């Protein structure tokens, strides 16, 4: 019996999406209550699943993406859910309310989520205070940051770097009204990338929005080349599906979840063709099943990460994906995840 899908999810879905998220957050922030969800059986321990994220070893290739733990106050509990790594953030320099509610709306038929959060944040000081509470484990912590200008990026980067195994710099948020897109231009991003490269003491990943048009595609690939040129270790792509949605407060938002899977596959092929195994490539979004994770990794993704899938599938999702990955690798005579990466099975 799947307790989450048959009992808890119907109850949570009686609440609006953000209220349900806040309820789960309250539970996961309290160690005693978080044990309702976390248990040893969620971890699939198998050497074949291990991945190297530019010198940082993760026990498996399935990560929890940015957005679920926005202010770095749940990661200790989230590390018990069987994921190979946890991404906290986006952490912002200033306290920010984000866009007005409603700013999260479910689309259950497609297992998708519309969102226009607008980067709400309790600010850098709060996040650093939470990061001080980290209990170290074999599950790496990636800290995702975003900012409104050059100086904020650098100050936030310097503040979180001592507490992260990897720092992920998010260069854009489609739902942050008024934010400049200069950092998505290869020339505009160059000075920031150069300065981060000088200051980094651990691996750095850059997170970018996906693309739809050929013009966007070429611009993103030019930016990937610029990122690689500056010695940045990894790249992550998030959904670029800004759609009209009248139920959201600003009338539009990003669409995440299953509908994004075909787009992320095309992006992975493009980026892997450009950088090969010289950079870590994270497939961030659209992946829910082990079959989808297997395909994404075989196309060139070093790892896969999810957020919306957790909402629909529950706390067993990482375990289920990893079990399926092992079965598929056995069926296709693939030695391990490293051998699968880019093999296009």
C-alpha cells in the first residue's frame, strides 16, 4: 500500500499547493516529526549508483532540486529521504516577500505545477544561520544562490561557500519581475563568472533556464561555452516554459513537472555534444520515473534532480527511481551510472 498516494496526498491536495508545502515544511523542520517520513529503507546502497560531481561523491544520481528548501531550513531532514544530494535555495541577499499569492497551482492531470514564486526569501543572514546547523552525512549539500546585481551575487557566494559541498549560481528567475537578463548574455556574464572563478574554493555549478527557439538555443550554448572557459565545473538547466495561467497572481508562471521532459532531453543532448564529460550536467526537471532518469543519464546527464515529482510521488520517489535504474542497467549490461552517462542506450 502506498500510504502517500492513497492517504496523505489526497489530504494535502485539499489544501492549495503553497499551504500544503508550508505544512510539510513545518513537519520537516522538526526532527521528531520528520521521522514520520524518513527511514533507512529509503536509501538504496549500491556502488553502481555512485556519481562524481566534480570531486564530490554522491551516493546516487537522484537529487532534490532547488525550490523545495528555499531557506536552508529542512536539508538535515531531506537528507534522510534517499536522495543522492540536496539543493537548498535559492538564497537571496535580502529578505524578499516574492510575488503575491496565489503563486503555486497544481495541474494533477499532467503531474505538473504552475509557479510564479518570484524568489521569496528570508535573506542571507537567516540562511547562513541555518547552514550552521548542518549535520554532515554522506549526502552532499548544494547551496543555490540568486541575486539582483553583481555585488549581491559575490557577497552571497562568499557567505554560503564555507557551508556547501557545491555552490550553484542561478543566473535568472523568469518570475522575478523587473530582473535584468544581462547575466544570460555571454558577454554580460563574463565578469561575474571570472570573479566567481577567482574566489571559489569548491566546485561551482551554474544554473540556466532552458530554451525553446533556435535563437535562445544558440545563446544558451554560447553561454555554456563561456562558463566552461572560466573553469566552472558544472551546468544545470531548469524549465523554460513560461505560460499564461490566470489562477496565478501575476497571470503567468513557469510550468514544471512531466511536460518538461521532452525539452530537457533535447537540452541534455545539445549540451553533452558541446562539453562531453568535461563538465557535470544536471538535468533539473521533468523526470519522475526510473526510465526517464535512465534515458536522461544515457543522453549525457551526470545526475537528475526533481521537485515537482516529489509532490506527486511522495517520499519514496528517490528509492523507486534508483531501484529502477539498477534493473535497467542490469538489463542493458551497463556496469554503473558512470558508464551509462552519455552512452545513449
